[in-house]
C-alpha cells in the first residue's frame, strides 16, 4: 500500500515513521513517501495528485501550503472538511476517485484534551487563519471555547474565517498583544517557528502565568514560542500530540484499520530522538 505527504519543507516530517510502523503492526506491506514541493521544482499540487493516482496510491496527506488549495482538485470532500474549508487527508479509491477529509481538527482536540482538558467558557486567541488555523478554530469550539479572537497577517483570510464562524463566536484582531489581555490562551497555527520559518508569532511580553499556550508545530518539538511560554510559567501544549492523533485518524481512513495510538506515540518519540540527534537537535 502506497501513501504519502505532499507539502513544502517536509523533509523532517515524522509521518513516514508513524505510518510505516502502523503498517507493520497491522500486517500490511506499506510505504509512506514524502513529496516535497521545495525539492520538486516545477511540480504543482495538481501534478503530484495526478501522479499518485496513476501510481495506485491509497491516499496522501497534504500540508502547508496545500490544505485549502487541494479542495477544488478533488472529486469529493467530506462534510466536515468542507465546513472547515481545509483538507489534510485525501483517500484514493480503486478507480482513482479522490475524497478529502480533515483530521487536524480531531488531532488538535484530542491532544489538547489529553494535556489541558476542556476550555469551557474561555476566550482564545488564534494566530493564523490558514488551513491549520481553520481546523484548530473548530477544534477550539469543540473544546468549549466561548469566543475566538483571530489574528492573521493576511486580513482577508482572517475575515473569511470570522465571517464563517459568525460575530457571536469570533472577532478579528490586528493587534495580538491587545487580544492577549482578554483571553485565557493562545494557539499558533502558522508555520512561524518551524525549521525553515524561524521566529515567534506571539508577542511574549503580553503572555503571563495565567495563560495557556499551544503550538501546532512539532519540528522542532519545542518551538521558540513553547520554550518562551514555559519559561514564563504558562501551561503549554506542543504539536507532537496533534501530529500523532491526526496521523492515527488518517491511517484509519487510508486502511480501514484503527491503529494503536499508544504505539504511535512511542514510535513518534523514538523517531523524534533519531531525527533531532541526526540534525543537531533540530
């Protein structure tokens, strides 16, 4: 069984390790291929989708910057992914028919619940309204958030998400430092902080012990944001748990087999140690 990942800056992804170990545990011969847009100049998303269909792939994950762009290229999209407006998992049927799903929402929700529990009645600052941010927005509402404050450098993108969620549940904020005065926590759903995208998108002067701070990034395992928030005494949630849970749901969609999440978590930890040791702690 062939599956893979399409996106940019994905050479240090741990998805191959997670899926290939899950294949082995399920008794399935399978390979997980990385299709890095940065390493394949001239290849567009539609070209790679056509290639994996021709090659007989069972499906692919898609990540930045493809989660929204992939929607119009698919034959079908699940109601949840269409509501979110982003896809991170594409299944390919025997006759090449493609269907898009979103497992980021359940991945973030399960990871957050395991770490910090629910956030009933809280207001939350969401930094980033792209593909990952859209999934996180719905996950935060699932977790009980009463109100979201959305910040994105692309104001039109933030407004689009705000319009879909409605003014009762969401408002747009140009100044994240101002927003942090009135919220219980903040989530980074941008690529900033990932290897290749250095920096911290959250103004740390406005973060205190009363906040919780979450990041969707797991490369590196502890981003500049998470390290700075931890140093300030804030409760933190890194991106590792989200990665494991979204991968487990993607694997189920690809194979029909429910994987052992505890095993996937152990596989993630072992693969991260190997990756980070091989890349000087990256």
